[in-house]
C-alpha cells in the first residue's frame, strides 16, 4: 500500500529546499553534507532522506524550482502585443523581482552543474533555453539587423543582458538608494542603447 503524504508535505519540502540552498551557498556543493542540511532544516536525517534520496537530488530540486518560478514570472509579465522596448523592460523587471530573496538558490544554479546527472542537466538546460529564447525574440524585434550578421549577434547581446541580471546578487542590496525597478530601467536602457549602436 502506498504511503500517503502528510498534509504539510509541500510546506516541509519547500522549507528543506530553502535551508539546503542556504547551506550549499555558504559551504559549497562538495563540503555541504546531508547532516548539515538536516540540522539547518530542523528535521532528522531520516526525514530528509524521505524527501530527497541524495545531495544531487536536492541540488536538482533547488535549481529546477528556482528556474520554474523564474519562467512563470517571466511568462506572467510578458505581453507580446506590447511595444518591443517596453516588453523588454517588463521582462527584465520580472527577472530582477524573481531574484528577490533567492540569492542562495541563484548561487546554487550558477555553481552546481557538476553535481547533476546528464538527464538533470538536460532538463535544466531546456528551461534556461526557453527563458533565453523569449528575451532573444524581443531583442531581435528591437534590432532585426542583429540576426543578419555573420555570425548572428542576437545571442551575444542577449547573454550580455543576462550577465548583468545574473550577477546582480554580488553587489545589489535591497533597501539601498538603487531599487530593483531602477536597476531594471538602467539595465534595459544599456541594452537598448547598445543595440542601437550595433550596425
């Protein structure tokens, strides 16, 4: 007979993932142990293994959950009917808002690829490609000439934008003089003005 899930299964699972992300971000993927994660999560090791069979499964769940939330936020913010420049601004704002409070998960995503199986890497890469493709489509609409270059410059420009967004956790602090909204405007303006200059 299958074991039924407790009523608070999802709540506990999310709590474990948040604690695990904090431990991985502080100690690194290799040094962090399941015992440390269980202690940080305030659960027994037995319960931790009930949710996740291995450290690799935990890392995969953290990254997949982080990216799924990011993709959902971007999809909700996107308006294909909007003027391309404004559409890009909304997408950038959605990414930066999605990153709020998720520094640990983001660090795990950026550093944990070696801990994933090929199948897990494939699933993560598929989500990342969908997210990047949405931005690349908008950037191509802003400057169609980018795709006519040899080689195409759409990907370099798109990834330059992600470079600005993905490393914001290294220096940005909520509550400072620069808000996420203002930085979204700044990052979008840098890309828009730069895209205009690419001829």
